[in-house]
C-alpha cells in the first residue's frame, strides 16, 4: 500500500470518528452525551444562571435603594468635589483641543471666530428660552425663578465682540450641591479675605464697586485680569454684564427644576493684537478659598487676537 493510500485511509478513519462523535446511532449519543445527560446539564445551567441573575438583580436593587435622584449621597466636605467651587468659562475649545485653554481668532475672518461665537450661542440657548417664557420672573427666596436676563441688552453685540476684536468671555461658578455663599460687603473685606486663602494671587487690585457689594441681595463678586504685569498692560478697559458677580439669590443649588447657573459676561475692550495674553478670573466670597495652584475659586485661559492685516 502506498503512502497516499495510507494517508487517505487515515483521513477516512478520522472523519468516521468525528461523525460518531457528532452522533452515535448505536449508543444514541450526541457529542458523546445521551439525552438524559444533556437534560441534566441543561437543567443545571438553567438553575445556575437563574440564581446568578436573581443574585445580581437583588444586589442592584439594594444598591439603587441607596441612591437618590434628587441629590448626591455625599455632599460638601464628604464629596470628591469638596466645599470650594471653581469657575468655568465659555466659549470652550473644540473637542480635539479639549486640553487647550487658548481662545485664538482673527476679527476679520468669519470662519476664524465663528466656532467661538457658536459655542457661546449654544450655551446661552436655555437662558434665551427662559427669558422668553419667564420675562416677568424675578429671583425670590424660594428660588422658583431661573436666572433670567435679556440677552439683547448685553454690550457685546451679536457676535459677542469677536468680530470687532473686543471679545466677551462668559464666566460661571461651577455647581456644588447645597453650597451656600457668604458675600463680602466691601472691597476692603475682599482684600482681607484673600489674604487668608491658601495660595492667593499676588498684587491683586480689587476693583469691585462697593455699590454692588452693598446691594440688598449681595454678590459673589467676579474679577478678571492679566496674570502678570505685561498681561495686565495688554488689556484695556474690562466691562462686566449684567453685574460684576453672581447674585446670591440663585444659591444654593439643590437640583431645582429648570435651574440655570448665573453667569457674567466679561468684555475685553480692544486688547493688544498679536500677543498671547494670559488671563485669570477670580470669585470672591467668604466661603470660597482662592488657590491659584489648584485653580480653586479661579480659572485661567489665554487670549490671542490676530491682526486683520496678517497674511495667510
């Protein structure tokens, strides 16, 4: 017998053995198991997975019973966020540049500043809708009214000043559940309070009007300025709208229905062209400790405006 015949015979024997493993008509087995054996295995795994699913459902029910949809389980000092709210700003960079804090544009080119303007408009859509549906609403102790402002009255213009080289940056206080403010009543009190912060800004000239600080409701004051002297000199007049701070009547945040975080639009009037300006914004309140290193009670970003005469 040739090697080829031996190989064919061997392959035939393997195939016959495989078919017997699939189904053996003599022993009436499938995959080497009888019908009773398959029944026992099926019942075992059915009971096993039913018990596993029941155990998982019970654990999930116990876990969900500890969670509230109205408020977080851990609040204030017990939470990861802690007691000290930080600041946020808009417009935000594109997703692919999410780690960047640079706001870079050229006033004369619509495609250059359009993404920044659109991001601001998208963020303010709920506020615009709230004003249209609550035009007569005013803040009250029950905080049943959202933060309502007429967005047609701000000094930034339809493109938030990006088309004229005087951009407006929106500043807001990050939400911390049940955090309560304690507003300062004078600029002198702010200066004294800053000294008690862990890592306060150096040579900060507080320019919050005392008239706003002594108002009945009080404000969590906001101030933006250049990080160092060169940056400060690159900035011109700075305006705040609607006021230079967040009204305390909209705090604490307790997941109120329709809640909108108060904000401040900061207008930088004709900052220096062609220079990257580093800007810091601070929130002043007795219950906010400013830490420049950890960006607590503050936020920083950069502003770079290209000249219209710059060649592509």
